[in-house]
């Protein structure tokens, strides 16, 4: 099997080809490394690529596959990891100068699970610094370009992950989602992604942004690739007490699922002011497609959407200012030179090591937690969180799924969001509610806008209902070809 044939395969198809001895893990890894070498100057998806280690790992994995020791459907498949998940003895930067020299002494639980299943870790993906951003422009290592149009952002903060899958630089990737950081870049880059129920995947080894919101999830060419990847990394972890036992996704059920009778709610509040007309049209067309397949669609009100963004940013920044206090120039990471005393070490190291967006969020977090403002902001945000949960509980008493847009626009021009931070924050309006109350959600492609840029629709399920989401998404992808549409990778635009 030649390089082009290998690179055209989905992750599950490649895993099957390796088991059938039509190709090997080594050949697949070499083909992907060649694609990365060729395309990285255009896209900047990776912060680090583990070329020698990956080829060595692929050889060891192939021996275990041939002996029957490894039977995972993704055994031998190269996988890329967002650079906020620790990889033992391999650089982990979080897209920040302050961790540019950090080599973890251990791997994240999800990385260990992937390696135990026979996945080959190919490299670490670019991201907004400490996952703070929606464009991958805040990375210390430069902006990632959208493969559909290199003048536009790939979304964020898992922009490197979504762009790598879209550009053919990864068969499968893992990102983290704090307020839409898997789903929004999947929408911008025309790929599929899952944000699981909070606690489904261990956060041990994930460098925290906001601990009550962060969740690791897969990004792939289609929803079944994502489901197979999720099965590997899910489950209870004694190193993370927020995790829970989880039932693996039944891929055969998803492949055969009929949406007839599935109750889908359409929140009218997701389709109001600020939503791009092309995005609205494509998402509603996708809803009509599901209706034509037998799903039962009903519009309803979800007025709590109005409070989504302020509630999210208050909670996220409050947790971030605590989590990032560990980066002090003492224990690990970057330490500024020329400091006169301990306080000066803190001041200089953080001033030089953190980027502007991270500093903004640390300052906001300290403000909402400060004396005199705690009750006015943080406590009120927690009260709104309870109201959000109540609103979703009421909705899921009527519906199996909620369907809406993932982002209010398609991919934006590079530089536009950073010049208007409020616009960037408002871009999370459809995704943050899911994180605030720990629900699962997926994004899948549902068409192109008038400029030929991908549009993603979001499917939201009740707690621990990943199977329902994946069933519906798989049925939609069997009936449509939006997930098969690719950017013109030779030109970097459609």
C-alpha cells in the first residue's frame, strides 16, 4: 500500500488494514511523518514531532499486533496529542513560553491508555496558550492556519488538533474542551469531535485551565473514529477522583442506528441575533435531513443562553487564576534572569513567561474572587450554573438530543478576533453551557457557507448519553457526505 493510499484512510480503516496485513504501523507512521514534513510550513499544526520515537514505537507495536497481543481497532494507528497533556520524557509546553523547557516525568493517564492499546504518539499539537483562546493565535509557537483557507484561523483552543486532521497531518487527534475547544475548531475545520460527559476521561496529566470544566476528547475524520478513540481512554482512574466507570460506545449499534422516533429539540435561542445566515441555513437544513430520516423535531425555548458567556468566563477565570499560580519560576518551567528577590522572581517570570490573553484571564479571575466582588460575581455565577442545569434537565425530560450550531460564524480571518476580544468570547455562546453543567456533545460537519468554508452542527445529549449522540451523528454521516469533503491541501484553500 503506497503513501497516498494510507493517508486517504480513516483511523478505523487504517487499523483494519494493519490487522489484515495490507500495511504496517511502521509504514503508516512513516507516511504520516512525510505528510507532516511536507505540510507543516503551511499550517503549523505541531509544536513538536517525535519522529525517531514514533518509528521505534511503531516497530514495537507491530510485533505485538502480529503476535495477537494487541487487538484494539486502533492498534498501530498514529495519534497526535494536544500539547497540554503530559508525555513522559517528551516536551509539554501548553503553547506557552513559561513551559517551553518542561519535560514531564510522567504521562497523562489518557496517553498511557493510548500507548497500552497500541496507538503510536506522533507528536504534540499547537494550541492557544494554556487553552485560553478560540483561534490558536495566542500560542507562543505561532498561529495555526486553517487548511480550508490559510488566511483564516482553525479555531481553538484545540486548533492544531482539528487542523491536523483536516490537513491530513493526523489520522486522529486528542484535544481538550473547556468551553468548546474541541467542538468549535472541528466546526471551523470540517472534522468531527466529541466532548464527553465530565468525568468520562481522566484529567490526570492534563495541565489544568479550569478544573470543573476541562474534559479531554477525540477529533477525527468521522464520528465512528472518534467513538473508537473515546472507548480507549474512558473509564475510572484512581489518580482522578472526578472520573467514573463508563460504558464503552457500541460501534455496531451506531453503524446500524435508525433515527426514526428520535426526539430532537431545537433551541430557538440558538438561532437569534449574531448567528451568520449561512450557518443558520446549513444547521437547519441538517435538522430537516434528520427529520426526513424519521426523527421528531420540536422547537423550544432555552432563555438561559443569555447568561452563558458571562457565567462561563467568571467560573473559568476564577479557576484559572488558582491553577496557574503554580507557574512561579521556582518549581519548573521558565525562570527570568536578573531577579533581585523571591517576589521579583515571581513577577519577572510571570511577566515574561505568560502571554497577554493568559494575563487578562488571570487578572479577571483574581478580580471576581477578590473581597467585595466574590458575592457579586463568582457566587452569582455558581447560582446561574444551577439554573442552567435545571433548564437542561427540563429539556431532556422531553428530548433525546438537542441540536444547534456549534459556532455563530465560520472560520474568521487571522487577526480579527484578537483585535476584538469581546467578539472572541461571544463566539463561545453555543458551546460553553455544555461545559458548565458537564454534558456530552459532539460536532460534525453539515455543509459549507457561501465562501466554501465548513459549517458544523452540535448535538448535545444528557449526562452519560454519548451513545445516543454518536448513534445520531453516525446515522447522519451515513446519509450525507459532508464529512468526506476535504480542503484543497495543495493550495491551502478551497
